[in-house]
């Protein structure tokens, strides 16, 4: 394990950490490590539950009202028809090239 030396800590901050350490039954060093760990986790958001990419996209792209829901259904039907037509014509030469 590595060591970390922090210089120029105010007397008040050292006293506050020392009081917390005594209250929690820790050494000054252990309490400082605990506080640093909590700060790193809070800053990185690692403690917060994360969403999958799908869940995040779904929130953004989900219809906001009934009209958007109808438009999304209509769009999905059109895309299904296009995909079905593409599959029917797969492998056939293009009429434009003849």
C-alpha cells in the first residue's frame, strides 16, 4: 500500500477529523481514509444506481403524449413495410441498373 502526505491542513480541519475519529472509534489516519473514500465515491457518482444505455435512451426517446405515441406506431408500421419489401427483393438485381 502507498502512503499519502497532505500538507498545510488547518488546525480546525485536523481537529474536526480527530473528533470524528474519536466518535467513530477510529484512528485519525483511518478516519481520514474513510472521509477521502466517501468523497471519491460521491464525486464519481459510483454510489448512485446506474441505468443501462437502453434505459437511458428509452427515457429520452419515449413518446411524451398520446399524439407522439400514435406517430411512433405509424412510423413503426412504415418501417416494418420497408423492411419486409427489402427482404422480398434481397438478392434481385436492381431495375435501375438494367
